[in-house]
C-alpha cells in the first residue's frame, strides 16, 4: 500500500527548502495529501486552519517571506470560504 512505503522515506526527501524559512512539500507528498484530504472535509478544513496559524504571523515579515505569507494566507482563507478576509489580506499594501 502507498501509505506503508511513504512512512519509510526519510523526511529530508519529503520537504524541500526553497529559501530562508520557506519550505515546500515534495510534489508526491502534496498530491497524496490533497487526494486523502479531498475526501475528508473536516480534516481538509483543519489543515487549512493550521496553515493559517503558520502563515498569518509571517505577514509581518519583510521581503519575499512576507509576500509568500500573504499569498499563502489568502489562498488558505479562500479554501475556507472566507472570501472577505482573503480580500483584506491580499489587498494590503
């Protein structure tokens, strides 16, 4: 089963560092998560809420880290159907 083999892969291969304090999931892990969460609405919403908890404080940073945080915050708010909040975040100067 795919879930058995994914547990055997070292973590270093599952998370890619894009820049300082910026990490991405490996595309296969991301696809697995999206497929799994797509069928579980409560877990999907919880995952977006956790991502918001991570990215929202970062929006006070500067440079590309802040830009990324604003984009990610907006994305996760949209996924949670919180459109007005997403608009406020994405229209911030």
